[in-house]
C-alpha cells in the first residue's frame, strides 16, 4: 500500500503534558470510527489523502484480517498535531469480541469521542459502550457520522440522543453548532457561541434561540455564570468556552458535533478545535494511577502489543509518570530487568523515531521480551493495576497441522497470549486437548489468522471435548485373578473387592482383609492398581465417587509381587463394573446471565432447551435481569455465540464449575467407548 502520510513528516512531539490530549474513538461496529480517524488525520495534515474501509486502504486498519472482516480488531494510534497540541488519537474496535482492546484504550485515554451513525437508533449495544466509558470515568463528546443520506434528520437524532444518553438530564447532550444539512450532504456549520462559519453553509438566519438554549445549559451548571445570565448580562465567549471545558471535564456536558469525511463540509476541524481547547490533558486525570509528573519516578504500562515483520514485538506504552528515554533500564514485575533501546511513535503501522516520551504520552518500545499487555515498566517496584478484561468463554480445540507446525506451535501461542490478554491457552489435563479460549467467533478468526500469518503455524480445529467422568450406579463385587506360570519366575495375585457409589466423595479405599490372606506389603499394590484403572475408566473416562473395599485374596510366597497385585486389583475393578451399571457423569456449571428485561423469556426458554435448571431471577440494574441457572457444560460449548444472537449482543454471562452429575442415558451412549 503506498504511503499517504504527509511527506513522511516526523512524529509530533511535546515537552509539556498540558499540551497533550489522549482521545479514544468509541462506537458500535460500523459507526464510522476508522473513517472519522482518516478524516481527522487528513484535516490535521498527517495524510495527503484519506483511505477507505471498503478498499482496505485506511491507516488505522492495517492488518489483512481487518480488511477481510471490514472492521477494526485491534487498538491503533494516530498522533496528530493541532494548534500547538499533540493529539494521540486512539481508534478502538467497536465489536464486542474485542472489548479488551477498547478497555486498554480507555486506560490510555483521558476522554472519548463517542461516534454514532445518524442513521442508526441508539441500541442497547450502543448504550453498553456509553456505560463502558462512564464506568472508566472519562468525559465524552458525541460525533454524528453517516450524514450523506436524505433520510437523516439531525433535530430528531438529537432528541433521541438526549433521551438515551442524557441520563435524565437532556441538557447535558448539547450541539455546539448549527449544521447546514441539505440533500443528504453536510455543507457546513456555524458555531453557536462565536458565530464562526466552517465549510460553505447557507445563511442560517437568526440563531438567537439556539444560542440561548446552549448558553442556558452551560450557565445552569455554574452559579456565577447563571447569576450574570439571569441579570441580562451578555456573557463573553471566553467565559462560556471556559465553562464548556469545566462542565465537559465534570461529565455534566456532552458536546454534540457532526462530521463529514469531505474536508470542505467541515466537522473535523471543529472537533479538533474542541479537543485542543476543552478536552482534558493528562494533568487533569483523577484516579488512583501515578500523578502525571515528567520529573517523577518512571511508571508506564503496556496497553497494546503488536508485531512488526522486521522489528519483532512492539509494546505500546502509556507513560503515567516520569520521562522514558532510550537506553533506560526498567523494572518489570516478575521478570528480569530490561533495557529500552529505541523509542518510536506509531502512525498506523509506521514507526517514527522519537527522542523520549514524557509523562502522559504514548510511545512504542521494541523487543521487550518479557513484557505482556497490562505489564508495568517502572524505575522501581511499582505495579500499576490491570484494567478489567472480558472473560474468554468460547472454547476452540486445535491440533497442529503437521510435525513442522507442532514444533512451532507452543512458542507461537505463548507470543499470541502475551499480546492478547483476552486469549487463554489451555492444555486440558483430562481430555489432553489444546484449547484456545476466545471471546467470540470474530476473535477466534483473528487468533487463527495471526497464528497462520504472523507465525507461519497452521492448525486444524477439532471438536471440543468435555471432561466426562464415570461412576458406579450401584454396589458390585469383583474377583481379580492374575496367575501365570510360564517358566522362570511366575506371577500370582488374587484379590476380591466390593465397590459402591460414593456421591461427591471422590475415591476411598478400605482394607478389610483378615487373616493375612493378602500380605500387608501388597495391600498398597492393590490400591495402586485400582487407582490406575479408575484413571483409565471403564468406557474411556476417569472414574470417581466410589468406595472400593478389599475383602479377601491369596498370595504365593515366591510368585507374588507388587506388579501382580496391581494387575489383580485392576482386573477385580473391571469385573465389578461388568456386574453393575456404570454411569456417565457430565460437568455442570452455574451460569449467571445479565440481560435486558425484554429478552428474559427467550433466554429462559433457551436455557431450558439446553437441559438447564433455572435457580432464580433477580434485578440486575435498571431494565436488567440477572438469571442464574445450572447447565451441563456440554450445552455451553457454543453458548457465547448463541446468547449474543438471542439477545442482540446486549447480554453477558459468566460460568463456574459446580459438580459432575449423571448424564441422561440417551446421551450417555454417544460418549461411551470401550476401554
């Protein structure tokens, strides 16, 4: 792809944190975040021509999988220079599978631009993203996109936004401009506070009423301004602009703007002006993380990990305190100290060298072998808290495609897991399967694509196996005889066992031999043989919840041995199983589903169809229900995908193992195989 960055301009740098703005673009998948990022970069002079998502030519989305899926799958950074301010623009994925990338971006940013398509309703997934930003405690502005359609009515859209996002205070969601939207095109805008026009708008006429509504909304949160306004004083622009910033930082004002990809239509310059003038700097951050002090002790956190085909691992760092310089030795918790070599500032996939990264800034360091996403790099033993991550609940079992792939698979998965904290790699000790736990099917596609594309490892997906167990359905007795006389040293061991169910008790071995029929030194051998057979099972699954009692046996003074009595114990258990019903046990999980009330009936019906036992429902918040149920794990293999479809992406769930329970006979026959 040809380089469209403006004459290969050097990365913007900043010496003072108050001239920094870290801003994340947030919105539902398809809302136009990446297109807006391109338009902002073009407006700021960082690009000579904006790319296109359908053409796969955007700077922010540079991975092939992003071009294939037509959506962002990872955090991307576009640093821009505007009005003596460096704006670190973070483009975060909007699709639910990549919520971990969004939360990493929220950790790195001080404010969010909430991107919403003017043609879409404010759906529950959109509200969930809004609440995600609110939970992170960062201020939000709203930018409307997709204005190039005749059916867009901005006044109606604004009313919907005020009702949905205002949280009971519609005045908190306010436009700062009067827009000229005609024939499906944004022709320009007029700033309500200053009267400044951008683009080529028609004469808007008298905007006194619109300006008065905005001034009232701004002054209503400031007693001094409100008093001056009520006394009829004309409030100056400087006072109103300061009030806009103050209320934006407090979260009592969410400015609304409209933006078009076409530079001549305006919108992007107004947004960049607002970011530079009113958005918080790192100095305004109010949380438990280290204070933003360029001269303080170094404390930085890895917010994203990527790969460069020539450089290798790249760690995107948010510097919270201190100043990070090349050749600095940093402490990494639980790992050997590492030396930061060169520092770069990413622009999409480009890496442009920078001399240092001051407190509040973002920069990349290469080849930090021990650093994983979420890790802290510090000059001392400081460890910054991690951000909350989505729990991966979709299991994908894989096998290496060839011997060559098998040799590289472990290392490749370790590198992927270091880069993607939402991925969990498990070698199941019961089924011996290699399982990749993902957040959804889109995440699964990205993981497999990166295995193949970045690391040259091909894997085959295989059916995921659930760890089943076996137990005795009733008491039974078994006789184990292992006698061989074929020349040389013989083998002789006989033992009699009784076996009975022990629900929830695991395994218990009882010795009731009298008269020394089985010598004391061989009783542990019988138990060892029984345990070995239990581990193997009768139908190929480990056996549990049984009490085995050794009642009698015989030994030979010469031919008896430890190995012989192990074999006899196993044979006795197998014979007992032939005289009793062996029951298959399946794992049961407790599932907790948080969902909107309107989907409760559909979800309850679906859980029943999955052989689930509903334990109860309760209120999970305004308009939300929390459903608790016990569901066999066999029925949950695809549940993350099915639940997302059932509740239109508005539900979330957790699961935890409870116990193994008997499997219905009609299903058990499918999973029984000869031992």
